[in-house]
C-alpha cells in the first residue's frame, strides 16, 4: 500500500508540473477590466451618474478618484497634498460671439481654433481656479452626447508631504510651475504633437520658431 501511495503522489506531481499555471492578477487588473467591459448593471449605474454630474457644478472637488486604477497609474496617492477635481467640458465646435460693432469682414468669424484637446482645456480650467495647486495628470471618466467628464489630479506644491516625497518633489521646482498653461502635461504634450518624432512635423522646438506655420 505504501508503494502504491508513493507512485500516486509522484504521478500527481508530474501532472501538476505539466499543467500550465494560471497567473494570478491583482485588484487593479480586475478593476481596469470592469471599466473596459462593464455589465448592464454597471452601464445603467454610469448613466445615472452622468445625469447627476450634468446637474452639478462644472468643477467639483472629490473625496477620492472615480477610476482608482487609472488615477494610481497616473501618479495619484492617498496622502495629504493630493486633490482630485471632476470637470465638465461641453463637446462640439468652439465658437465665440459674433461682434456687433464695426469690424472688417475677415474679423467677423465666429469659429475659434484653440489647437487644444478637451483634456488640456479641462486641466487649464482647474488650474485657473486653483492657482496654489499644480496639475499632475488627468483622465476621462465618461461622456455623453453633449459633455466630456474628466478628473484632474492636483498636487499642493507647498505641502510638506509632497516636498519630502523623492518621486514627487520635482513638481515643487519653479521650472514646473503652471505646467497646464505651458503644455507640459501629458494632455498638452499630446495636443502639441510631441509624442511622435517626425521630420515633417513643425513642432520642435516650438511652433513659434517656425513662424506659427502649424503642423
């Protein structure tokens, strides 16, 4: 009987070694998959959230991020000095009011060309309202037929917890002040065309050096 038990254990070990082991994923992996492939109940809940967000303010302070996996991936930490804001941006072409006083005919246009993506606009709106904070990054949390909803991660550059963090104290330097205005954030660099390096793109070193010829 003892010999038979030994042979059975050997066979079981050999089977276990032959079978491919499934890799275990962490919590954030499944949270990311839930945002990618939501169920019907999650989609219905998201629609109700969008309705309430539309009725609220255009810039809202949050206690914690809605997409925790995305926020953590972009540098968010649950510590003092980090603040998250939700921003509502209207979709569609950007237009300005038509002038009513005397103008030349070419100055009567109402189309406004910003050359900025919506996420960059959201970051600048939060930065304009909170001058004592600095934009770290932002991400999309939802959209409907009329609005985009972004969450912007802000950092208090005067907080001692941020100054003591070796991975984040770079944002307290004067060279990184008001990054959203200068197009130094991820959204700004993407809109400026700096993610891909090509010889035909007139974006390096800057558009101003190319007499504003555009891309």
